[in-house]
C-alpha cells in the first residue's frame, strides 16, 4: 500500500481483543497500530465493488465528451500542452 498521511483514531477494544493484538504484535515484531491498519485494509478489500460508496459519484458529471473514458490520456495531454503554451 502506498504511504499515506495517517490520522489519529481512538478505538475501544475488549480486553481479550487488546491482549490478543499485543501478543500478535510481539510475535510479528509489528505495532498494534500497524496490525489494526492491516485489518482495516483487509476488511475494506472485502467490500464488493457495487457496495463501494465512491461508485455513487459515477455519472454525476457530464464532460460533454462522449469518448472521455477511451481518450482520457489524449485529452489530458492536450490540456497540459494548452496550459504550457498559455503560460498558466
């Protein structure tokens, strides 16, 4: 996973969960926080794509370009070239 900025989060665990995490972290030579992040990643990977809330933004905007998904690289290159020519 790409390195990203981490944000603090307070979580309350049962004593048995915390004890098990401590033991696992010690065995693996990792931090409890690292194990929790790994667990969250695994949980999120299990979310079926159709249940991903980010899919709700698909189709919200109309670019006016019917072939944008096929030619997005060409359009980006054109936009960058135009910006460079205009000195933006």
